[in-house]
C-alpha cells in the first residue's frame, strides 16, 4: 500500500482513520441518527404525536413501539404465555412459496409499505388488531404508525392512565385494590435522590 500510493494518499487515509476513531469514541454517537437510504430520516415525513392535555404526556411516532411493547409486557398472563405485539408487513417480505420459485428476484420491493399489529388475546377483541394502509416509505415507518394508532386506541379505551402508562387494573378488575395499594406506596417515594460522585 505504501509503495504504490503517494504520500498524500497515505495522509488522507490516516486522516480518515483519525476521524473514524474520534467518531467511535464520541459519547454522543448514540444520539446521532444515521441517514439510511431505506429510511425516511431526511425529513419529518409521517411524523405524528399525541399529547394528553391534563398531564402533558406525549406519545410520538418514535416512542410508540417501545410503549406498546411495554404495555404488552405488563399484561397479566398467569405465567402461561409471554405477551408481545406481532407485526406483519404489507406486502410481506417474502411472498408465500417464494423459496419454491425457480428464479427469485434479487431486487427488493421499494415500497410503499403498510403494516398490521396483532396484540395479545388478553385484550378485548376490538383492541387486538390494527392496520395502517400501504402508504409509508419504509417498513419501519409503517410499523411505527400502526403501533402509534394502537397505543392511542388503548388510551381511548381506558387501558392507559393520563400519563400514557398501562393500567393493569383495567384488564383485571379484581386486582384494582391491589394495584391502588401498590401505586400509593410508590407515590410516597422521592422522585430523585442525591448520590455521591462514586
């Protein structure tokens, strides 16, 4: 490499390596959103948010999937099954029987995308399945939109409090007193605590 390249080219490579190392070691690197061709980070396309006026609690398109995952995780299951939301893309990544086709297309589908999310059976039937149309530029955005739609509907159905947090007593009414006692105990705790530097 050194024999075939000019000293200037070698200096460019060394400078590139120095910048890469600085980027790797930057503690803020996780906050930097990479721009990818298949994602729509270049603009706020499809950005939505929902705010509860009384508390200021905010649900955004970016926080919807984690909120929905948390909601499903805390649904009482009796230890028999785990509750997770199941996402299906429209169209599916792989069409039925794709592996049997003699010539498979290597060109990925460019979009637009839609999505469906199926929630656990512990919920009422009308709150189990939500769908967003095939209008989104990326798979991720379609999943975010359907999760957002589902979470707002769960709030409207009274399964979330005004802080957009799950109410397990709404799913299991017989546990209401137990949940209220637990929340009363939690409310007594300080929201912050002073700790030493160590």
